[in-house]
C-alpha cells in the first residue's frame, strides 16, 4: 500500500512509462500502467498484448518505455510471459541472472484477455508461472474503433452491436473474467478501477507478493468508446463502482474479500447516463431494459456479497 | 559408436546434448517422440531445461520468443497443424530475430486430416523468414540439431532454424545413428547470446514495436538480409561440424552429378530412395544423378545453378502442391534455370504419406509420367 508521494518517489526520477505517447486525453490506461509499475519495487519486464497501449507507446523508432518491454501479438501475451518466466528460472538455476530477480507484468486490454487472449492466459494461470497479468478493461475493442467484446456490458452501443430500431445494443451479458481467473485456483485475483489508485496500488503489492500467478482486472474508461468528456474519467469510473456494476474485491488463496462497499449505492442508470454508449437506453420505451440491467447488477452483487461474507 | 535410434529419438538426443534452457512442448504426431524423449531426459537429470507444457502450439512459439529474447537458449518441436496454428507467431519470431531452434516432423496439412509425411506444412511458412533445413535421414536430423543453434544464434543471422525431418519415414524409423560425445556438442554450441536480452533490466530495450509505412519496409528488408547472410553461416557451421563428425553438411548435396544428363531435385528422405535408383541406373550405364536441397530457406540458388550447369534434363519432385500455381520447389528451379539450356519438368508426389519406391524413381527418370505422380485414377476421386 503506497501513498501517492511514495509512488512518485518509487520511480527514482525515471518514469517507467514516459510522456510523449499518443494515448488519448482522459484514457485511464496510462494511469493504470503508472500506478502498477510505480508500486512494484523490483525491476520489471513488461509484456504487452496488441492494443491501444502498444500502438500508442512504441511507434518505431520511438518508445515511451524506460523498462524492458516486449510485444509479440494480440492473443499470446500470457504465453510470452510464460517463456520469460521460465527463462528467468532456468538462468537463475544454471547461469545466474544478470540483474537479479525481475517481476514480469503483462498489460492486455479486455480483447486480449477475455476473448482472443483467454486460452493463453488460462494455460499460463494453470501452469502456475510467477507473473502478474493486468487486464485494462475498457469494455470493447477500442483500438480498432469500439467493437463489442466479451467484456462489453449488456445494452452497450458499439460499432458491432449498434443500437437501432430492432436493437438495444449488446444483447448479451458481459463475461465474468475475474470469476474465470478465480476458477484457476491461483493465489491472487482482484478487481480494481483506474480511478482509485490507492486500492489498485495496494492490490498490486499483494499480487506481487503472491507466490505464483496473479490476475488483476482493472476497469478503465475510454472517452471515445464510452462517450464522455476526458475530464470526467474519475467521475465515470467511480460511478461504475458506486452503482455496484464493478465491485472492488480480491480473492486471496480462495478467500473472497470486498475492498469497498458503497454506503449508499447509486442506481445503475446514474452511471449509464454519464456515457453516450447507453444514451439509447435512456429513452422512455427502454425502461424494461434498464430494469433488467439494474436487476442483473444487484443479483451479481448479492452473489459476490455472499461469497465475501462466507 | 552407433546406436539404433529413430529420427525422433536422435533429435531428442541432439537436444539433450545442446541442453537448452527452455523447451515449450505441445504434442502432435509425428513429432511427439521428440518432446517425450526430451522430457524424459529432463526427468532423469540428463537435460536441464525448464519444460513449459503449453496449451497449444501457438503458445509454444509465443513462449519460445519470450524465452529466447529473455536470454535463454530455447528449442521446441511441432508438425503440420501445430505449425499452421503457430504460423502467425513463426513470422513474428523471425521478425523479432529470435534464434529459436525447432524440429519439424513434416506432416500433411488438413484436410482431410492425415498424420503422414508431406512438406505442405513447411511450405505454409515458406516466406516467414525462418531457415528450413531438410534432413535425409535420422543421422542428418541429429547433425542438423547440433548445427542449428550455431546458425540461429550467429550475430549475422539471429533467426529461427527449423530442422525438418519427414514424418514417420524419419521420425519413427530406426536407423544406426552416430552420436557425438556430450562434451563435444557442449563445446561446439557454446554459450547462448542475444543482443539486448529482456532480463538485462539495466539496459531496457523495446522489443516488437509498431512500425508504420515510414519504417516497415526497411525493417522487412533488414530481416531478409539476415536470411541472405545465413548462406555463409550455414557453410561455415557445416564446415566446422564436419571436423567433428566427418560427415559433410552443406546447403546442397550433389549425388553422382558427373556427366549426368538427367538429374532429380528433391528434399528430405525421398533423396535416399532416389540415390538407390541412381546407383542402379548408373550400374546399367545411364547418366543420371540427384541434387538434394538441404537448405530450402535460404534457397542456395547460386550453388544449384552451378551444380546443374551441364545437365540436360532437370526433374523436380515436390512433396507439396500449390493449387492454382507452380509447386514450391519447381518454382525455385524454374527461377534458377531461367535462360539456361536445360529442360525442366516436375512432379508432385507422395502427398499425405503416399510412399515412393526406387522403381517409381526409375519410372520418373524414364519420362512420360504425369505431373501428379502416383495418383490413383479411381472414379471415386472425382
């Protein structure tokens, strides 16, 4: 757990992810990356799945990274991390490590985690590699122009689940990737949000301390895909937590614990109304869909609450 | 001392002696004996790699890239559909200049699904930028396994090397194989080194960046140049290995080409069959020979042109088809022989593991055979 001042000091004047990259204003992804990397005290190697973060930070011959960084493809970041982690173990055992022990951190979007990257992630979690997988989940394929992913919420308007006369947006509920990670019986799994660095930083410390794989699912915004002003990033993300849509919790060696319980939860509609991707749901004739969303969120919260209370 | 080993076992022994640091493994017939054999060597303490039991071949090559660029010597193996699944990452491995050594038990691609030998899997990744060496037999598959790390890791090359051995015909057939002493191999391959390994955190490097039209073309050309440089490195490493083994290793093997007027050009184990037929025909006074291509990528065009300079008829045997176009080896020979006085003809043969016998080779030398040699003319195959 770190104070903001400590996080800055941890960088020793060298930002792991420098400015000059081309991520959008109001994008939570660099916030997630900087919070994660500033928390980790050990040297790191970053593995990046294809996506906004990779494209916006490494346009050849420039790079925004001050730490060793590798990108191979979209779906295989966890497999690449498996190779680096195995290399580290082999070198430590046989030849010695040039710079001592290194923490391997993967950053992948929801497409590279929930969808195309899930097989490689599942394999790496099951094999028990010692690495941290951070999903920056902005709930759609934003890099290619806001297409629906397995993480896109029910009812969201995307370019491949457009709202229209015969459609209220995405007709399916989002995949519970955090639960899938928990199903791998890894030592540490948590949900966090880009707007709450204190909670995120604490979870990063716990994840790094865990012996074995750790999975962090971090909700972050996309001003373009969600449809909000860049300056509203913290407000929109906090609302996702306060309406119980995105619970902050962790599962340590199988034990569930809520990290935050909103004292007075807001309605899900109060979160949706902040984003144009849900604007179509706020029409009078869509009230039943809104009710369905509210009921889904409450049922999921109750289920999680029971697990945490057990 | 010679041991009776299958090609798969011989490659596993070669890998044991190279003793890589990391080996991602995923089973697929007919390469599985290689990874099984190697896994047992690790279990018995005779090899010292970290085995990664990946969940797919796509992840096998992905993990291999991570490991090789992290600074660890890395080997793996695959066949057919496994190579097809990992093809995306094979291209990237070459572009990231990851010196991975991979044994490829050549097997026909689906569909229909088939487990036996042809070279369609190799040809699928023909243009990926990896080096492909085709062994004739178990001994050569072993020799290539020892040579491959030296070629892959050479600073002028830094590319994946595939040791291709025909599925079943080589992977599963037992032959006498002469193994080098472990210590000889250890000294021959030396220490693994790559520029800017990921685990050297004091010198952080960005691997695998995004390149737009202003740089992509130059980066692709640089990668192609590395493959060009591999010609000399293969010759050099082959020369050095011959000091240890006494066996020649080069990009081509000319067999009884002196005064030959008809020459077959082939890859892999079929060359052994052709040699037998050539010996028979030579004994009968016919001027026939064989040119075996050992290095399909890089393709040794200059050596091939020189070897075939005085040959009247060149006959190419392709164990892969190119529907709607010219089969891959035939296309290479057409390019090499363009403007020469030689006549060129070609046959596609042996797809999906259909055997080829010395008598077939005699028929091919005699001429008058169809472009698809050995194809049954059944009415069911409409």
